[in-house]
């Protein structure tokens, strides 16, 4: 079930994106803050791998050795994998970790790279991500309305919490996409890519390591 796309909703979404773009262009701390938030969320979501591994291992043990399969393993597995897959999107975008066929891209001047990225974001990224957030909101709203539970097992767990993650991730991806567009605009102005938070962290780490080496050499 998809919620109606009203003019008011469109204006609110455009205003929110415009405000985020303004802040990302004006304030480096805003860009770093968005990247930091998505990075921390990605690290937190990474724990679902461990929980998923333990759940599947337990299911294999009780199913094949004790002959008492669980009623929840299948639901837990696809929910945890879904959480990992969805929350990995904003994390990978914030860390510039998505796969890119860059055999041509990497040889271009940085301004051409930025211009090309802006075109791709406008034509492909934002239409898809905003559609995901819009449709996901409708699915989540309907799931809450009917108190939806999984039909894959007799005591199926609730699904509305899981489906609520869809529009949330859509909004997170849109916000990180705005930050990426802001980086492209700044690169067009200056001719160089602005630093990412990960670049700053690596630089600080390198400085600390060099200082420790100098201290050890002096000792």
C-alpha cells in the first residue's frame, strides 16, 4: 500500500533537501556529522552478522542433531539480513565504498568527475531513493495499521518494525546523497575534492603515529 503523494508532501521533501544542501555547502561540520552518524549506524548494524551467524548455527544444530527445529529461525534470518543490507547502504555511501566502474572515471580531472557525479545523482540516485522512501512509508504505515505479523511460521513475529526501516533508510540515503552532491559542488568550485571524515581520521592517525615514532627515536 502506497501513501498518496500530495503537493504538500512534495514541497516538504524538497524544502528538507534544499535545507540539507544549504547546510552541507556552508558547514563542513554538518557534512562530517552526517558521515559520522551513518558510519556509526553502519558499525552498529554490523553486529547483526554475529547475531545472524549464531541464530543460523543454533538452528542447524537443533534441526539436524536434536530433531527439534525452531519456529523463528527463518524470520530472524531474513530480518537480520535485511537490516544489514539496508543500513549498509548509507554507511557505504558515506565511506565512498560502493563499487564503481572507474577505469575511465579515475583518469578524469576532478572537476569532470564532480560534474559527472552530479548528473548521475540527479538522474538516477535521487529519483530511486525518494521513490523508495515514499513507497516504504506506505508499506510501513499499512503494516502498522493491520498489526502485520509474519506468515512464515506459526508464531510469526511482527513485521511493522522491520518495514518501518525502509523509509528510514530511504531518508538516510537521501541525506547522505545531499552531502555527496554538496561535495561535488565544492569540487567544481575549487578543483579538488573536499575531505571526508574518514580522510580526516586517517590523517590524524598518521600524525599521531609519526609523533610516536619521533618520541621513540628521541628516547
